[in-house]
C-alpha cells in the first residue's frame, strides 16, 4: 500500500513538473511574441506602443539606476532621460529580442554620462533589503539576511564597470547576450569582467 | 563561498533589494512622448549604426570617403563618362596599396585627371631629378592667374608668373649641368 502511494505521489510530481515546464515555455513564447509586436509597433512610430514600453520598463530602469548608485532624485531624472533618448533612437531597435538590450544600453549610457560629469559623487545604493517573514527567533534566517546585506555592501563597493556587469546579469536578470549588448562591449570582455567581479565577491563574502 | 551560492544570493538580492517607485513617474514619462516618434534619421543615427555594427574605424572612414566621392561625382556636375569616378577610385586604391608614399605617382594621377578635365596643366616629372625637392613636378594655372606647383615631396605652392619663370630657369640650369 505504502509503495503504491509513493508511486502515485511520484507520478503526480512528474506531471506537475512537466506542466510547469510547459507553462514556463509557453510563458516565454508569449513574452517573446509580445516583445516582437511591441518592437514592430515602436519602429512604426506608434505612440501607444511607446506608452506600453514605459509601463513595462520604467520601474526596472529606475531600480537599475538606483542599483548603479544614483540617489532617488537623480535616478528619476535619469529614467526620464533614458526614455527621452529612446524616442530619438527608435530607428536602432532591431526586433523584440533586442528590446531588453537596447533599452538597457540607453540606460547604461545615460548613467555613464552622468558619472562622467559627477566623478566624485558618492554611490548611494538602495537602503534596505526586503525581509519576507523573517522571524526574530530564527538564527538561520538572521544569518542569511546578514549575508545578503554583506553581499549588497560588497557589490556597492565594486569598481563601476564590474558593478555594472553584476547588476545587469544577476540583479536585473538579463541574459549574457542582453547584458553584453547593454554594456556595449563584446561577450568575451563581459564574461571576463563578470569573473573578476565574482572573484572579488567570493573573497569578501564571509 | 561556492560560486553557486553566490549566484543564488545575487539573484535573491535582485528580488529583495527593491524600493517603491514614485507612482507619478510613469505618467510623467508618458506625457513627454513626442507626438511624432522619429523612426530613422540619416545623420548621427547612421554613424551610430556603423558603430553598432562594430566596424573598425578605418573601415568606417573608408566607407564614408567612398560615399562622399560617389555623391560628389553624382551631384557635383561632373560627367560620369569622363572617368571621374574611375580616376578617383584609382587614386584611392593606389593610396591604399601603399602608393601613398609615392608622391610622384599620385601627382601623375592628379595631372592626368586634371588634363582630362581640360585644365591648364604641364607635367615636368619626366625631365627633372625627382630626388631634388626644389624641382616642380607639375604646374597648374589657377583661375586667378597664379600657378600651383606640385613638388616631389607632395607639397604644393602657389606662385605668380615671375616666381614661376625663376623656378623654371633654375630647373633648366640644373638639367643642363
């Protein structure tokens, strides 16, 4: 009886996994189709598509600016500037796949130009880390949260170029190809910077 | 710490190191969407595309030069059948093939080109010592009555008729010696 129950449980797990994978695949396909359509409409100069682009990306770009170390006000200004530049460079957008890389590249350039103008400005990261249901009495969770806070500090202290690679790939969750496009360098250089950054993180995280 | 652990932590940091975005920001950006979105502009966009294609600077420069020559030939009022494009192309190819150092060859091409265009030019290159930097390779009469001289080291100089006579006399004396 026990064996039968276990087998049934395993089968159910397998079916669940298969369904989940199918769902993620169809989600990806849907997202890719949506982005393709958005890119096509943007290229034809459609204003509604432009508004859609804002809805989809303005929070991401704002957080990207914050993670790059700009304060709240500057991040808002740079986010606006990023979209302003995007309207003027819509001709450079190739297709839906390139959408992420394109918008992040504009954002990276806007941020880089700002840092160039304000070389001695202090890096101001996001202040707190959201702690979901962390009970005070759980030492493991406390330790984990400390580790996260420590990691955040080390990332903020990384040199600008290395910090950007970590933020693009890990924090903003861009693929290597998209992050490379966004950073405006070739894939080899990007991977080498990523390795250097990870080495520093490994050394400094307790 | 292991690499996988770091990767996981970084991903988690991405999900948790967030802060609320001011609600009005999206609307403010939308209000600034121009009424006519520019699709593709020739100019800086073209240069940016060349940069995006990651062409080397020299290839990009060559592409721009060739385009300019073609445009000048097409819209500059020169007759295509007179060989203008061909001559310019030859000049460019000669330059790329390393003939850039050989000023005599370039001056000769220029002479032939000007001659074809019906300009008043005289070639002295066959009768002078090209090692002598003071001997003129070519003389060209300019519309203002002056003469433009081209020398073996590639430099050019404008002279009036008196100076030209003096120089030609000196060249003739050297030749007879």
